[in-house]
C-alpha cells in the first residue's frame, strides 16, 4: 500500500483546482522557525498555555498563501476544514469518540498546509509564505510571554505555540492574554498547579500536585534506548527531592548505586539498554548483533581499549552477566550532579520576593 505524504495531499488539492497550470517549484531556503526559549530549573505553581491552531490562524488572519495560488484556493479549504474541526471538537468534548478521531485527523491535515509551503520540489510551494508564517508566530508567542511577565508570571519554557510559566492564578493570566491577542487568535490553559522541571530546550518533566509524573517531554529523560538509571531513576529522584526531601532523594541514589555495584538481576535492571543496531554500531556487531536487529544489551567490563558489549538473549542467566559497573556508576553520578544543580534553581511567582528571570 502506498500512502501519500501530507505535502503531496496538499499539492494534489491545488493541482486539481488549477488543472493544466503547473508552476515551477521554489528552491529550498533556510528560514527561522518558531520561538523556542527555556530557562533551566524548578518551577512551582506551573501552568501551560497553548495557542489554538497557531499557524492555521495566522494564515487565515493575515491571508498568507502561496503566491502561485492566485485564487487563494487553499485558504478557502483551510477555512472550511478549520470550521469543521471546531464542530467536531465540540462534539468530542461532549464525549463523542468518533468525532475526536475525526478532529485529530483534520488537525494533521490543517497543520500540514504550513509545512507544505516550505517543502521543496512541490510546484505550488512558496518559500516566502513559509517564513512569514513563522515570523508572525514568533510575534504572537512573544506577546503572550510579555503579558505573562507583566502580570507577575515567570516564563519557564516557550516553544512555537505554547508557554510554560509560574503563576498562582493562571486563569487570570489567560484572561489578560485574550485581551492582548489580535482578532482571530485564542489560547487554552492546558494544565495548571503543577511543578515543572526544565532541563534543556524541549526537555522537561511535569509533576502533578500529588507528585506523580504528568508528562516527560523530549528524549533526554525517557526512551527505550536509555537505561532505567536515567529513564526511571531520574524522574523518581527529582520527585523525591521536590516532594519529600533532598535527604530522601540522596538515600534513593545510594540504594540504586549499591544495587548497580552488587550486580545480579537487581543491578542489571538499572543498566540494561535496548536499541536497533545501526550499520555503524561496531560494538554491538562485535558482540554478535546483526544490522537492523533490535537487541537488549549492556556494556561489559573492558579488557582492552575498545568498548565491549554483551547481548542479552533469552535463557541467559542474568545473575552471571558481568557488566561494566563503573561505567554505569559514572553515568548515574553525572546525571545526579547535573540534576542537583538544576534543582537548586527554584522559581515560584507566588513566593514573596520571588526571583524574576532575565528577558527571554
């Protein structure tokens, strides 16, 4: 079965409208994308606000379209699809599951229209329209950040169409944002009353008020390719540090370190990794893995300068596997040192004399 790309679907709609007219594609150009900003640390009274359909709203509000689409045909399609999606979203909120699936499908197609403009090799693309959309997007998100700070909030992270911030009354902030936004734009409060641990650009962990993990975004702290000493231990360590005490977190660190040192199945639990073997992954190939094979493995103790690995196969005695404990203990120590530095940076807009961050 052949499935067209989203850009191909959009191109087909335009070619069907213009029939025999086929313009030359614009050559690919580099341009600035959406606004991305972060300041590492821990944010209490954290909330997130999202702009509803930012790029589609920009294209409709400012009539941004391919200059080759002289009839503005795609804008008419975009307006129709957006209206239909709003109807389906209303039904979805009332509990209609089928409507929710349909609105999600429409969302993908609607958002594909912006991406189409910046995709090379398509006759109706437009390398002037694409950067204009992102420029307007940066303006909108910058305005939202300004309103948040003017109302006493502290910006933690901003990414294209959403902002994470600290404020004890985020609903009031949302009201002020709506007053400041141009006609045709709106925002929603995605979540509130949480704790946000921001580590890197597009990498953060959100905790619910009860300390449970709400979301982990980015590949730094989650993923099958990471050992559990990162993907499981780190969120738990942070949770203990923030919601119990630094002493409780340190006790947990010592416990896991001891298990890794001792080896056996308990230690192996923290260090085992999984990934698909690439053609350049000579270490796993030397250990007997085949290219494109999905393997479970650990790094072994080194008898020479080359890193070695052990592929874990079904039926192996897990207690007999001699992994490189020092390698994993060093990895754990480095992650904990990094996290502790970030945990020392606490931000809370509700605190008297709370720290205010630099301009983003």
